[in-house]
C-alpha cells in the first residue's frame, strides 16, 4: 500500500484520492446487483426482524460438517462485531448497493465501523452474510487493518439486536485479485449460517484509484 517512489510528482496519493471522493479505499469490491440478489437471498425465507429497520497467500480450510438448519438463528440486525485475535470491537452500519451495482462501503470518516449487506441474510441466519470494513483511511489504519492475521480456527462473535450473540469460527482467509474475484464462491448462498469478512488488500493502483486485491475471511456459525 506504500506509494511508488518512482511516481511522477503530479500523481495523487491514496489520501488525495480519498479527499476527491473517488479513492480506491472507498470501493471495497464490485459485484453485480443481480448476482447478490439471487445468491444472498437464496431460497430461504427470513423471519421477522426484531431489531431496528433496515437503512439505505491463502490458508488451508478447517474441515467442518454441515450445521443442522434448525440451529440457525432467526433474522436480526447485527449490532457489534468482536474479533479478540485482532482487537476488533466495532459497531455496525447497514450497507446497500449503489447505482452501479457495487456494494457501498461503510463511511470512511469512522475508522472503527463495519457494515453488513442488509439486503442479504443477517449474521447467524442460514445463508451467507456479508460484513465489510476499511483497511485504512486518510488519517490512520482502520478496523480491518489486521484482518489478514486471522487463521483457521480463530473465533469471532456478532452481537445482535435480539440480544443473542452469534459465534463464528474461521474456515479460511484468502486474497483475490479484484479483476479475477470469485463472486460465485464468495457470495453464493449456503445451507448453513456463514459469514464473509471482506476488506481491501494488495497494492494501491494510482491509475484506477483502487487497491488491487480483496481479502476475504470465510467463517461459519458454531
């Protein structure tokens, strides 16, 4: 993520890019709206949400058998993410799709904030829940700066509006080039409650004002 020392003096820095409102760190990843709608909603019917209304390399996987569907939690908005291994203790905001079909990231001004795709399932509900966070901002490292340190077997929890806490175990942590992102694998619906933690990774590309890669942590409910 360091600037290229050979870059021309006129070239903007990642910080300058963010001030302009089009920096790479503002775009966590791109995905077609239709794919998200199909794969994240899946075929299951969400229960009523007792929480607040919605608002606008690779590591080896940990073998795990399917979790019985009756152990999935009902739908409820997440309120806080805790990842002790990397000292994350952050509140949630809701994320939605922009006009271009890209999932909008959390506001950049708050370095300790994560977002979940409210158009999909909630963490703990059967299916694939999407949680995103920034790796850094203009001023400092952000909430997912150390996400790449997570390893198979590490655990994290999501506190929910219904008062329950969903506990997850990491299956794998993998980095993908943004121009070869495996959307079907990452976003596809699941038969058990799963979560994807996603942030930017790789080098900062000044030409496109974006990071070259995405880091994805795959996890399931325990």
